[in-house]
C-alpha cells in the first residue's frame, strides 16, 4: 500500500500540473467549441442579402399599413352621423362599417409584420439571426429565404415538439 501511495503521490505530484493543464485545456477546448458555435452561421453576403430583403419588405408593409389606415379614416370621414341603419335597408351603412373594420385589421396586421421585420433586423445586428428564438436551433436557410423575418422553426411555430 505504501508503494501504491508513493506511486499515487508521485503521479499526483507529477500529474497535478498536467491535470490542471488538462482541465484548462479541456476548458480551453470547450471555450474553443463555444467560440465555434458562436461563430456566425452565415457569411456577410447572405446577411446583406437578407437585410436588403427585410428593408424592402418593411417599406412595402409600412406603406400598406398607412394606406389601409388612411382608407379606414376616409370611410369614417365620408360617413354622416346616423348613417348606419339597423333594418332591411341598412345594407350600405353596414357595408361601410365592415369595410372600415377590415381596413383597420389589415393595417394592424401589416404593422405587426413591420415589428417582426424590425426584430429580425435587430437579430442580424446582434448575431442571433437564423436561430429559433424559442428553441435556439438553427432555422433552415430555405425558410429564411422564403420569410426573412422568420423567428421560429416551422415545428415550433406550428406548436410541435419545440414547445414541450
């Protein structure tokens, strides 16, 4: 047992610095792996392409939101007080109200998409673009090309396994 202690003590003495270095090397290796994982998933060309697409889509959706909002306001402005009738002949007044509500809903939906695009632009800036905001898994490039502001993988968005 004394021999084993000496051998163990010898190994401990001789391996402690090596063990420490190995631990550091392992930590360093893990740090290297982390750095590799943190390495941007996309090259600058792809990110520039996505940024251009996002800015183009943002302008389009913002313009649509403003148009729908203006149309809803004009429908309200052209309507006279007491214009809505609640009898069999009240079809026109009801149609105007329905059109106005539809325009307001479409304007709201377009503004929501603008906010999603803004969030995607922010993710490009902070280096998290292309990663699912829910699961952290990579979003397929085909999905990003189709919907550049996509923030979640399809299976997560659809309520699949990613949300469990």
